[in-house]
């Protein structure tokens, strides 16, 4: 079993102690470092082997959101999970925009935190129940009002390239199959990863299976 190495950042030592008790009680999760502000969290992620950073949104010196944005640049392989006492839709979307994979409320840590960590390490976003209800309610309200709904995320060409990548084809092979340049394939691939918030070929393959582009 691969153990996920976790950095925990919160300016309240009592909160860190409680979170650590929850995480260290799991065989696949281990807190390897603690920080009391975002700046220290970024520094520790730079100097230590960390797989997942759990960041409180509201911290002194550098907030969790600022730290998440910084980590997405300097340590893009480190997954990020936000921790907060605020059940606030604006914070939730700011967290996702900053590069976080999920958002956990401190009020339900014992219920959601472990699953949130595991989902994040699987490359899946974690939505706490309240956020999911808001998203669904917002979608249904837009439908009721006849508002324009979001268009398909990927273009037809991007879906075509996604399928070929997921099937194991190299950029050179895809370029030959579609009669386009390798540079064009790489540009499409980069756009696909950015649009879907994915990291690598494995993530693309999983997405292709979920989207029905590839059989498991």
C-alpha cells in the first residue's frame, strides 16, 4: 500500500492536532509536516517529499488560497485540498480556481476528510454535499429560466485526440493518423489537460473511460 505523505497547514494548533489524529489513524495516510501559515507550507513542500497539501483557507502571512496558487506553479505535482470553517460558495469556486482538488468543511472533518484525501490522490475532485446541492440547484434554476447552459467542454478534434492519447498513441502517431503536425497535437493535448484540470496520460485515460470514449 502506497502511503500518501501529507503536509497540514492551519494557524490553530488544536485544529492541526485533531486533523492529524484523523489522518494518522488511516494506514494509507501520514502527516509528515505541519505549518501554521501559507508561506511556511510552500517552503515545506519545496524542501520535503509531500504528495498532498491540506491548507486552511484563512491563515496569516499567506492564505491557503495564495499558497495553493503558489504551489500550482512551484510544485505542480503536489495535490491540494482546502480546509475551512466557511460553507461559502464563493470560497469553494475560488479554491478550485486556485488549483485545489477539493474543499472540506471543518465542521464535518470526521465524516469527509479521509475520503476527500483519497479522492484527491485518485485525481478526482471532492465536492462536499452542500456544494453539490448548490451546483445542482444552480443548474436547474438556469434551465428553468431558459438561460444558456455551458457548451461541451472539448471540441470534436480535442475529443478525437483525447481518445487516441488514451489508447496509447504517441504524438507522432496521432499526427500521422490525423494528418496534422506534431506541434498541433501537443497544443491540443495541452489544451485538453488545462480544460479538464488533469495532469497526465493516466488521468486522460480515466477521463476517456468515464466519458465513454474508451472501454475499460
